[in-house]
């Protein structure tokens, strides 16, 4: 590899505090090995958070509500005790936080107080009418704020080793206003794990680009990265630069399979109304989390 540039040398990934959100479901159980493996590899503090929702009990009398919530908490404490007995937690520094209220505000508060570097969550991957009716807490978390969120979807079947070691990493390149954080994060992780990095850009309008430039895909993507001032930090990794055409979700999933990606990094668009947008179709980051056979790391972009 070429010598590191100053920009590349400055890129490091520090995961001192990781928040793992669980509702004790099967999808949460699937995400647990990844949360533990990352915490072990980075010597992080892993905070296991479970939120007992209170909204569904608002209509019952206060005395009954208090007793019901107390019973729910006792049940949650037993479930957490069983969870912590799993072999995944061996050698992992961890804490437990049980709370009542709305899931998103509690997680947001916990992440802010801890200055969390990562949130890990399992997701059901709801679509269509099911998503419209039930929404997706995972999408709300994915678009929560500037804290990276690792989503483990229903299509993920491979558990990580005791420490997560990624040898094949796929970064979905985004040139929209404010984008770029996902690429930098992917670069830093690729260096940490000495992983083979594939940078993928999906073109939806073939007549606009790169056909109009008469450039091959790799050269076109390199030119775009240079234009955006994002080539210097990535060049020393000797990445595979790939351009695909067509529906973004289909092309990304195809390249992920073809490249053997063990982790995907993608820009996750922010929103001021996460509870509302979690009932709507998309966005791309959510759809990838729902269908990818590897975990997806969503990184919020800068404000446009």
C-alpha cells in the first residue's frame, strides 16, 4: 500500500461506549453477538438498554398501572439476568439500564449521557402495510442523530467470531449535499481491520452520468471523488471502485453478495420526524438493513 496521507492518518475509530437496544425479541437476540463482539474487539463499555413502554397502559387506573409496570420491570430484570448469562458477554465490560417511557427519547438520552459512539439494534425489516401500521423502531434509531447505528436485519445468518473481524467491507458512496461521513467511517474501519474496501456508486440516470462523460465506471467514480475532495483519504487503501446502474437497493445488494461483504456502510438520511417517517416506505438505508445478508452501519450525514 502507498504511504498514508495526513488525512488518512487522522482517521481512527474509537468505540468507547456502545449502546445495545433490546426488546428481548428474536431480532434483538440476533444483534447481540455483534454488539458483544464489537465491544470485545474495541474494549468498549457495552450498555444493554431495555425500555418498558408506558403508553399502552395510559388508559388504566393509576394504581393498576403502577402495579402492572412494577410486574413488567420484574419480568425485564429476569430476562436481562438470563441475557447476561449468555457466553457472548464473557470478557465484555457491560452495564444494564432498565427504564420506562417512550423508547426513542430514552435511548437518545442514554446515548447522549454516555456520549455513545455506536448504537446496535436488531430489526424486523417491515414493509408495506405492516410498516405503515406498526412502523419501525429500528429505522427511528437509525435516523436518531449523529451517532452511528449498526442494524442487524432478518436476512443476516452468520454470527461473528468472539471479536468482529471484517475482511470485506462495502461502502455505498453518496454525493448528495452533506454526505461523506459514511465514506470516512468506512475508510477508518477498513484500516482498523485491514479489510478490502469496495466503494460503490449507483447511477440512476445513465444518460446523465457517466455516459455523457464517455468515461469507464472506475475512472468516473474516481473523478467524482476527486471533485468532492474525497479521494486523498481513500487512495492508500487501493479500494475497488464500482459503478452500477439502476434501482439502488437491487444493485447494492447484488454487489454486496458478489464482493462477499461482511459489513456495509451507508449514509442514513436524517429527519426531524422519526416517528412519522418510520411508517413510510424507504429510505435506502432502511431497505438495505432489511434485506442485506450482512449487518449495515448507518452513518448520518452532515447537515446540508
